[in-house]
C-alpha cells in the first residue's frame, strides 16, 4: 500500500514539472535585409490552445503570414513532456530598429527581441544571395493612355518549393499581366540562376510624375548546395523586392482631346467578298474593314463612321476586337464587317475613311487613311417589282360593259317589271330566313393586320405573307396611302425594323435567293415604336381575330 502511495506521489510530481510552462521566442536572422523573410518561432513547454497568444501587435511593423501551430508529446524515463510551437513569417515594412514584443500565456512570458533591418543590396549577387529580382520599364516616358511595358524578372538558385508574387501598384495608371510567365536561365557572376519573367502593361490615366511601387517575391527554397541530402533539409523561406520606378506621363496633345489615339503605328485596310468592278444591283457584298494599332488594347480603338452614298445601303454587324502580343508589343485590331447592297445601277463611290492618331515615336499627329472606292453596279436582269397591295376600287373606264349598264337600251317599264319580279321571288326567302335562329356575323379580315398570322409567317419564314402583313400594318397604323414596301420604308424611322424591312425588300433581287429567316424581323417588329404615335408594335390594340 505504501509502495502505491509513493508511486502516485512521484507521478503527480512528474506531471507538475511537465505542465510548468516555459515560453521562449526566437528568430532565424538578425540583422535582416529589407525584403527578407524572418522566421519567428514561439515555443511553450505545455499543451495549450492555438489562440493562447495574440500576435496582432506584429502587424504594425511587419507583414505577417501565419501562424502555423505544432503540438508534440515526449515520454522519456517514465516522464512525459508536451510542447506547443507557433511559427510565423515576418517581412519588415521598412529599414530600422524594431522590438519584437514579449508574448504571454498566463503568468509565463517570453523575452522581447531587438531586431535590426538594413537596406538590401541592388542585386544581391555580391553577397551570394539565392534569390533576387529585377524590374524594368519601357519606355520611361509615356503619354496618357499609351501602353508601356513593366518586366519583373526573378532569379533563383536552389529548388523552388512554393512562391508568390506581390504585384506592383501605381496610383494614376492601370496594370495588367501580359501572357504567361516565361521560364529561363542566366549565368550571373559565374553562377547559373533559374529565371522567371512576368510582364505587365502600364496604361497611365493622368499626366504628371507617377511611381510604380515595389514588387515582392516570396518563396520557400531548398539549397542545392546541400547536394543529395538537400531533400531532407527543410525549405527556407526567402523574399526579394524590387526598387520603385519613376514614370513621367505627358498630357494629351493640344487639339486632339476629343479623339485621342496614341500609338507607334496605326493602319486601315479592307477586304471584299466579291469584285467591286462587277457589282450586280440588289446582290449583297461583304466589306471587311480592319483597324490595327501597336501598343494599344482593342477596347481603346474607336468605332468607324461608314457613310453611304445615295443608292447604296450598308448593314453593319457588331465590331469584333482582339489583342495579341507580337515581338514583345501589344497589337490591337478591330474588325468591322458590313453587308453592302446597291439599290441602283451605275457608279457608286464609298467615301474615304480617316482616323487621326498621335505617333508616340515621332511625337507628331498623323492620319490613317482608307482611300475612297468606286463600285461599278450593273442592273439586275432578274429584278422584279415589289408586290403592290391596293384597295382602290376600279375606275368607271375599267367597269365591264354589260346590257344592264347601258340604261339607254332599257325602258323604264322593263326595269319596273324586273324589280317587281325580284321582290316577289325574294319575299318568301326573306320570311324563311327571319324565322331561323340568329348567328354571329362574319368579319372580313383580309384588309386588316393580323399579328398572330404575321408571327406565324415569320416563324415559318414565309416571305410573301410577311410582305403582305407588313403592308396592312403600315396602312392601318402609320399611313393609309402606303402602297408598297418602299413607301413603308420611307415612313419608318431608323431602327432594327427598318433594317429588317430593307433586307426583306432586297431578298427578291437575288439571282440565287438564299433561305430567308423571319425570326429577326418579328423581334424587330415587337420592339418598334413609331414617333408621334401612342401605338407600339409590341402592344397593338385587340383588333385581330383569333385565327
């Protein structure tokens, strides 16, 4: 019994020793260079919760990553010991002398640490550094909205485990990554380094003196000098930082404030789907105009104003833009595709297109010019007249000449007798009809617009019915004297419906008509609203029969 009491007392004393906490803080380097990562480890000889220590005071002077927490237990000679370890990565915000404060857990406290941070060398290669970075800006002077190029090159000596780049920043300009990172290698001071290059575009938004702030690369690297055993060596946390780079931005040139396009080269070119010397009236051609510029993004390129001469219709598509990298420069292009249809024969001239721009190399204003082009249009032998639907009653000259019209051949007595005979014939019939139950009167709808029928015609791509229905709609809701599609076209305002109507008109001119699709026509009709009218095509009054 006494033996058990002694054993219990010894075990209790051993547990007391294990839980008696000792708190110790250490760093892996002192002094440290600006941009380097300092590893701070805090160890407590007891098992406690991970949030037992508050590290928030460190954020005033350092960029803090962590902490990571490890807990362990050891039993030796019948005695157990437990530890809790916090590991943090600190990066000083500036050079100078700092104090890492004491940390507390209950009544236990660590000792404060005096730390000195010295300026980093320009390249780091003279001190045998395993990692350093370089930054370049080309050119050092830019105009507002001109694209410049910022290159960040990272030099590594060792096995990279993890790495991250803190991108540079600049107030008054936008930065964007160009393409993918480029891996390579270079020999520096007789040593081979693995290189990683990342490029950014810099586009100033205001003039004046700007500064591109430092970029930072943080990494964990295993030292290759350890040879085969390096795989068993923990990776070291390292960091490197670039120097800030000044940037001078020139203002927009005087007189070009409304249309400012700054580039090292701008061009205008065009392509045609057919021969412009042998154009057939009513047959569409596709004109593709390309606006290209160096050292710009496609969203910076302006839209083109394509004027149409009399007798020519143009139907532009939505412009398509893209930007690519060529020979370390951005090349932007905007493509304008236009369907061109000649309404009349003869020679039709498309006017010259001009784009003013500022040459960033010569510092002078220039013009990108697409010369005027003459289309030689031949009459279409297959052209047919547009259908004309009219309700005009025939004239007297067009009336048939029958015996009952020539009243001078018929005597008054004959007419009277004829009327009496007809009355005697139809009186019994009228009496019989009046005795029958009443039915709903039928409504003649041939001259009224029927939206349901028009919608069905568009969905089934029935060109003829769509033409007839549009004419009825035009006479009923726009102007009663509209007789053909050309007159309806002249009454419509510029709108998607007007464009669809013109395509519908020219469909009949084709030598080999292409399949016509009516879905876009009905969609444009539903959106159309005629000026000076409360009638909207999308909300017409209920005048239409259900059939």
